C-alpha cells in the first residue's frame, strides 16, 4: 500500500515551528516600529486655522518664546496666547492682512480661535513645563528648532522611552538660563563640567524615573 | 399580602423592589421598556445575522480609524484675565453661611471653575478642616436645578421685566403697609441680610418675615430663652472639659460648629506625656452616631426618653449632695450607670460639660443649662452668647404663615432659599397654601 503522506512531511512540524517563530518576531518588530510614536507622531503637522508662522516671528524677527507662551515658567501648561496678545501688535502691523482675518473676528466677536494641538502627552501622564524650564532644560530639547518651522510639527516622539532617556541622563540637555529659549544652542565641549555645576547650584538630584513621577 | 406575580407558583415569593412587590403601574411600564420597540427584530434570525455582519464590518473599520490621531483643539482666552495663569489653580478664601453658623473656606478654582472646597487654615472656625456639608457644597455649585435666569411662569424672563412687575405691586403694598406680603427664608446670621430685613419690615410694617429650617438649632435657642430670658446660643469649650455628657448630641459630626468641637474634643484625648490625661465621654442616645461610637460609656435610651433621663440625672445629682432645683421624676434607668455618672460629674465640677442635641425639645435644653450651672460649668466649659444678627428658625411662624396662606390672606410670598414644599412638615399642607 502506497504511503498517504510523502516523506518530506516528516519535517513539516519543524518548518511550521520555525516559520511561526519568525512570523511572530517579524510582526512584533514591524508593530514595534510602525506603531511607535517615533513613526506615527513625529512629523504630525496639522493645518492651523490661522497661518501663523513661527519662522517669521521667532526665526526672522527674533521674538522670545515667552512673549506669547507666558505660562511656561510658572505653570504646567505653556499656554497658547489669547487673541489679545496677537492684536497688541497686529492692530498696528499688517492690520489689514487677509491671514489675520480670523484673529480680528475673534477679537470683535469675543470668540476664541480654535487652534489644533500638536504636542500631546496622554491624559495619564503628568507633564509640567515650569518644572523643566526652571532647571534649565531648553524649549528646543522637546520641541525641536521651532524658529525654522513655517507650520509647527512634532519633532520628537514624546514617547515614554524618549522621556526616560533624558531622565536617566539629563546632562546633555541642561543649559545656562539665558539660553533656555535659544533655538540653535548646542552643548559646548565642557558640557559635563557645566552640568555638574548647574546641578550643584540648583541642588537637583537625578530627575525621577519612578512610575509615580509622571503617572500620578 | 397577595402577590400576583408569583401567585401560580407555591413556596417563597421573591421580589426585586418594592415596586415589583406592589405591582405599581410604573413597574409594569418599566418591564415593557426593558425590551423597547424594534429590539424584538433582533430575535428574528435573518435580521440578526445581518446585524452581526454589519457589526463585524464596522468593528473592522473602527480598528482602522483608530490609527489616525484624533484632532484635539486648544482654545485660549480672547482676553486673558490678568490674575489667571492657565494650569495654575487659584484659591479663594470665602465664608459659607450654614444656619446661624459660618464656616471659613478655601475654594480651589481652575480657570474660573471651582473644583474643591476645603477649610481655610487661617479661619478660626475651620482651621483647615472641613465637614461633610462643606465637601458636598461643591456639587451645589453645579446643581442643574439651580435657576440660571429669571423665570416667569416657567418661561425665561429678565430683570427689567421683573422690576417693572414688582414696582407695580410695590405701589399697592406701600399703601397698605405690606398687608398680604410675606418673606420666607432659612435661618441666617448675616448682618447684611438682617439689616435689609429690618429695612424691609420698616417699609412694610404689616408684612411677615418667616424663618424656617427643617433641621436647625431652634430648640436649643428656645430652651436657653426659657432658662436665661435671651435668645442665646451655647458655646462649648471641650478643651477645658474632663467629663463630657452628651444627651443625644452628635457634636462630632452633625451639630453646629462640629469642626471646632471635634478638634477640641480630640485635643483632650491625645496623650503626649505621662502627665496628660484623657477626657471621658458619656453618651445617651437613641440612634447610632459618630459621637456615640466615640463614647467611653454609651447608654441606649429612646430619643423621647432623653429628657426624662436628664431629669433623673438632676435628681441623682441632688441626691448626691449637689445644690440643684431638680424636678421630681419616677423613671427607671440603669441606676448603677446613673450613680457613677453623677459621681463623676460632681467630682469634676467646673471641668464637666453636659450638652443636649438639637433633636431634643426646648425643655431638655433648659434643664441642661440648669445642670451645667449647678455643676459650676457656666463660664468655664460652657458660655452663652447672643448674636444680634441671628435670625433663628421658628416653626410657629411657618404654621401661622401656612394658615394665613390657606385662608387666602397672603397675596405675595418671597422664598429666599430653602425648599418648603419638600421640607415643611407634611401635615401643615404648605403646598395647598401655595396653590
């Protein structure tokens, strides 16, 4: 009587086992890369209701971040400026510009402008701008070089791993206080020396890496 | 009791609610609504399959849509109020009037929305602590039943229309001195409101000003009125009291000024060194309370018998040699308990404290004042004060008002706070008077 299964089927279980292990590893890897904030969130560039250009205001005109984002040194949120802040200048400068139509309407009707959020940490994460700014972490460390962005996009992944990288080794991101809002600052050669001095000056220990530091 | 639901089945009858047991129309209606119209279609095999396949498809699509990040808006101020920093809470120190009491509060507010109430650490009544009423007051701020605008016969109106309507009425009332005019408020101790009330009654001398709370210190004020001749309220100094007897008074949770009393009472329970001693608490009550749970010795007595107990205690104090004008009573309470209590109170003359609960009638409070006086506690552990601005709840005035309303003598009634339809004694027929 002829064999029902050919001879190669003896090794079929082995092949199936190897194949399934490979499939699991490959799918896991693909998901890990393509579904990560690094791939999904970086480069998120929503269209804003008003074509406000950070490149013009910060890059070309040299305005400081804190001129508009006034809460950044005192509050957990940096704050999107109220319409009044825009109109303080723009009722004199380019007062008739078509791009500012929505801002003028907002001022007249007392209706707020609905900006689209670009940088978002999940609701279960506590993030405090003032805690970072007051110890000398620069804006650009998390937001990238805003002064070159015509439309703001997310430059860093803002993932948990990314946060922890800096929390474990913050030295490269500490700056002198007058360079906090500088978009083009790069660490000097003696950065390690400066970081040690800065940490001693502010009496800061290593930033928290406990779960409860952020997941309160 | 007949139970038609399970009448066909013998044995025990089970029911899920009182409505179910009574088979009210509301319950039958609810049973019908449990399977609303259209839901029966699901039991049909063909549409059920269609339904599931549609659900499956939408589930699959839902999985895809979640890959896209939801658009979230940031809505800043148009003109930012100068004192607000978004993200930073603000704290406001304020007062919460509560009956004739006032609590000092600290209210946390986020971008103009109050979120949490706590005691004000700098205020003498609360010193940073709070009670259940203060915590619950938060919800009152967002009560959907609060009217946000002037209503006229249930329709939205405005202040101008109200003023016009009232000015016309006021003309008539000025002429007849406020005949048929009545104001119903809750009790208060606000100097401003008292001044306005006086001004109102000066202008309309024949108008009625009625004050009523369903739960208040009315009986305490009345009892002290009988004992002292003035509308006084007692202030207890638990920090000086070594022996405390509470006659149905839940001073640790429910009574007026409970925050201060809890703190002072607990202060005398704390033993920090070998020289410190603890106070002793006797509680006589008819229900379970926090204060009763804290008692060293608790005697279970019907609420209606507490007055009798106070009289029996006065008699026992007299029998043990205290100069007190005690009424003669024949009551059978635990004689051993009563003897020990009287001996303890006499041994701590001037450092003991007897207090009666607001549930007890005025006579009990008059007797309590008498006992305290005989024990030389007045001026030491208990003192009496008169607040000229206090407008105390008065049930008789509500009864008079309701009778007048039912006779048709009241043509205009202003209710400032309170909910008399819900709170007023049911046999008063207050609701009928409104109609």
